[in-house]
C-alpha cells in the first residue's frame, strides 16, 4: 500500500469518528435519556482514564489476553492436527467435515454450562470455551485448504520427484496457505468473542467480567470504556498478527491486495 | 536408437455412462533426440497419453519403456511441461526453476547456478525475483520450459504449452524451442491440436483418431531447421496432415454437440 493511500485512509477514519462523536454528543445534549443510561463521550473518556490509572483495565486486558493466547494456541495445535488427520483419512474427512460445519455455526457460549460443570468457575473453563470457539474454523481451514490444492501443482511436483513429507511441506502446505491464514483470522475473532462471553457469565476478572461489573455499579460509562478496550484489543491483534501476513501472501500470489478500511 | 517406447497402451475410464475407452493399443517408438508431435482433436486423449508416458496415470494394458527398461512411476527423467505452466505462485521465478533440483538434493549454490543458466537461455534473467502472477502468459511458459530443462530430463513431454499464447509470442517461442532442441538434442514428445505448429516443430507428426485414440497416420518431416510457421513447406505439409485430421475433428465436434 502506498503512503498516500495510508494518509487518505487515516483522513477517512478521522472524519468518520468525528461525525460519530458529534452525533453522540448531540444526542447527549438533547437530554432525551437520563445521564446514567446515556453518558457523554467526555464521561466515557474519563471512565476510561480512571479505569486505566486504577489498574482495573490493564489487569483485565492482561488476564483476557493470557486466556486468549493459551486457548488460541491450543486451537491451532488441535485444529491443525485434526485437519491433517482428516486429510490423511478419507473416512474422517467425510464424517467430520459436515459435523464441523454444523458445530461452527453453533454459538460457542453454549459451551459455558458444560464447561462450568466439568472444570468449575476457573480459567480452564474459559479456555475451554475459547477453544471451542476457534477450533472448528481452524480445523476446516486446514482440511479444505490442503484438500483443494490444485491437482496440477501436485502432478507437477510429483513429476519433479517430490513425494511424502516434501510434497506436503513444499507444495501442499504453501498451496493451502491463503485459505489457512484466512481461517486462522476467523478463528481468532471467534475465540475473542467466545472468551468475552464466557467471562461475562463466569465473572472472574478479564474484560468480560468488567462489563458486568460496570452494569452492577449502574455505571454505563465504565461499560462503554470496557467495550472500547475490547474493540481496541481486537483491532490491534488483528492488524498486528493477521493483516500483514494476509497482505504479504496476497501480494505474492497476486490476489486482491488493497485492504479495506483504516 | 530407441529412447522411448510405448507397447500396446490401452486406457479406459469407468464413468457413469459405462466404460470410456480413451486410448486403444498405442504403439510408438521415439528415437533418441527426436522431436515427435502428437496432433488430434480436443478431448481425444492426447493429455492422457502424455500423462501415461510421464507415469502420472497408469494404463490398463501396455508398457512404457525408457532405454529398453520398463518404467512404472513418475520421475523427472520424463518431465512434463504443463499446458498452463503449473508454476507455483508462492515461489519466485528462480525458486520455481530450482524446485526439482532442491527435491533432488542438489545444494543451494549449485542449483541456483543451474537455474540461472536456463533462465538466461530463456531470456528471463531480469525476472528471477518476480512472482508468477507478475509475468505475462508467454513469460510463464518460458519459466515452465526453463524449469523442465533444469532437471536435465531424458525426455521432455510438452502438453500444448503454447495453446494460450498470442500468435507473436508463439512464433517467438517456436524459434526458441527449435534453438534449444538443436543445442540440447533432447528427445521431445509435444502434444498439440495446432497442425501448423506440429509441422513447424516436429521430425515426425502422429495423427490420432478421436475416441478411442489410436495412431491413424505418421508424417515424417525432413525440412531443414530453423523453420517458421509461414514457410511454404510448413504450410503445405500442414495441409496434408490436416486432411488426415479433418474427419476426426468432425467426429469429435458432432459427438460433443450431440451430448
């Protein structure tokens, strides 16, 4: 991406956010709703700063990110393993794929109940829900990506003498990489949503818990401040981890290159 | 001297509408250094024949022999240049050309040296760091040919490699291919549906029948090289070959229209 389109993207974003804040402030000043139901941007900002300086938000972010990192890592290891097993065994592929597609649209928050019974109100339960959120999109991404490798690539590689592990690592895996990376990105956003949901219900630290804490205090400005933090963490991780990676792959392969948005 | 020999190759596929006989009793001897073109109507089984020689598909009957030895599996000694190039989009041009040598365990410096020499032969040195999507169709096919030659195969199998090219690029590659063949004396089996192309390139042209494919007629072509596609003897020979091919093309078209 050129620096000119960077600047332009930034200008668009600033304009968009200013309009949004303007409307927000306007509705607040019209005083249609009581202040405790509709705080002003300034109130939310001051809540944001006070919860940062009190350490509430930093601890929440750190707790959630730690759980997320553990859960997501487990999802990747497990998802890649199951995906590869499905590639190896046509029986597993045939049976697990429709099952995986079904369970992918299943709300992972529903796993909170069994998780509490199995693990109790603790980190294990929340990590379990996070894993259930991300696992299947990573599994299916691995499986579909590798299985849809163009037969021409495989024939060409075999003809040049590649087989076994080298055929897999030098041809099938790189051929599947665009699909795998895009499913890793989806998996990450599923994991993030699942975790916040689980934290809201189980109420043991973390950003999800802070949302409920704000509600209990009847302090919507805290709730909004935490929501902003959830949004920001999601955006930052997505940009740092996935956008660059996906952009690099797209550029190399000659797929659509200009990312949409900021 | 016989380099490549096909003995009684028969291939069929089981389809929903019963058995489809693709190749019927194909016998062929290709001499060392010979350039053989196989022409036939689209869908007649030319690619299947090439895949069988390459060992990528197995015939139900018959054998493929290289230097008198029966071969069963696929191997870089019978290397295919695919119709669309089949280049790997995640690798650079140089890495694509090196790929087979890397698999063969050739050390990095040596294989880069070999790859660069063939890229130079194909006038692609400037593009060694490019990715595949950045190249034109003609350049892609030149990379594919360089990749094939870098493996130093016994037999080069070319599957309509110039079918997707515009006429000017194709003429240029015809000249380059003849040049390379003169230099390397590789044995080549070149599949095409373009009769003029076959008359321009080949020492011998084989005309295939339409479904099942068998060898209908052979045309030895002894004109001096390098040849050009508009040379009068190329045009005249192509007319004679096409007269033989015409019935098969008509059969192919009428059968495909009925379906």
